[in-house]
């Protein structure tokens, strides 16, 4: 068979547009494809919810790819290890209470599981605003990441969702938009983003589930974005809490969707 260059382009454009159009109205839209965002996406899609996940970078996985200081190993505690076992990720005991895993295998496994469960992942797309109606976030406003990098004035497109998950990590990009534009308070002590504190893995890990909550009507916060929103410490290259936060977030949204 002789390949036709135009047919190749046509196939990509047609399939992508079909996927994008099908994701304009979803149950849950997730901003940020780091470990907590991918984990939440998997557990939601596994329960047959319509999930679209948007990542501004070329690659998904957030900070997990680089492990600790570009040593591509991560650490999880026993609870996090149990979640990785669900994704068939190989973990190795280092000392009592500490397990290591390949960051490359972990990100690859989380991504594959989320996609196979039905999540639609769109990379190179940034969330620049939210749809805010009657005091509730009802969707996301999207643009190509390249337009922001090049500082081009290009109008965005919107998608509707029943719930939004803020999983952009340290930057808390979605919450910053809500804080700036809504004129309303978040469910934090100050009503605004408290900001992450310095490294303290033990406290940071223990704070994650407590901070994983509906921070604004229609918006749940998970992972490092949760700790940044509520003023808890960062954790570094230990990721059990990120996985647990993503799973817990999905479970709570599933209850509300019922």
C-alpha cells in the first residue's frame, strides 16, 4: 500500500476533533495531569464517569517523572504502595515503612490505566479561566499553551463540567483565577490561597487527605494544590499522599454525582 501524506494529516485531524468535541460536556474536568490528577481520573473513569484531563505541558506526570533531583526513583509509604499495586507497579521495600518505585514505570502505569478506563487526556492545553455561573464553577476556559508562551492574543474555547478538579500542583492555577475573578471566598481559613509551606514530608503527607475537599462550589482540590490551598508543607519526592489524595477526591465526587 502506498501512503498518502494528506491522508495521514486527515486521520489525525479527524480523530482529534472527534475526541475534543466529545469532551465539551463532561462529568469531571481535571486541570493538571500529575500523579493526583491521573489517579483521580482513573477512579472516576473506572466508574463510567465522563472525564477530560488537561495538561499544559507536552508530557503528563507532573513532578513525578524526575523523582528526587532527577534520580528517577520515588518513595511511597505502605498506604501508597497499596494503590501502586492496583496499577501493577513494581515496588521494593527499602526499610520499614519505606518503599521505592521507578518514577518512569509509575507515571506510565498511571497514564495507561487512566486512558484505558476511559479518560480523555489533552496535553499542551492550558486553563486560562473558568466558567462561573450563579456562584458555581461550571466549566473550564481553555487555550493552547503555546499561545500563552508566545503571548499571543487568541480567544479561548470552553468546556462544561459538573465538577472541576484543581490538580495543577504548586502553582494552583485554577484557584488563582477563581480568587482573582469570582469576588467570592474559598473555603480556606483566610478565604484565599494560603500558600504552601516549606518542606516537611511527615506533616505534608498527613495533611493531604484533610486538605482534599471542595474548595469552591463545583471545584475540588487534590494533591500538592490541596496543600498549597490550605497552607500545609510540601513533601518532595514521596508520593503516597498524592495517590491517596487523588483516590479520595474521586470517591467524594462520585458520591456527589450520585
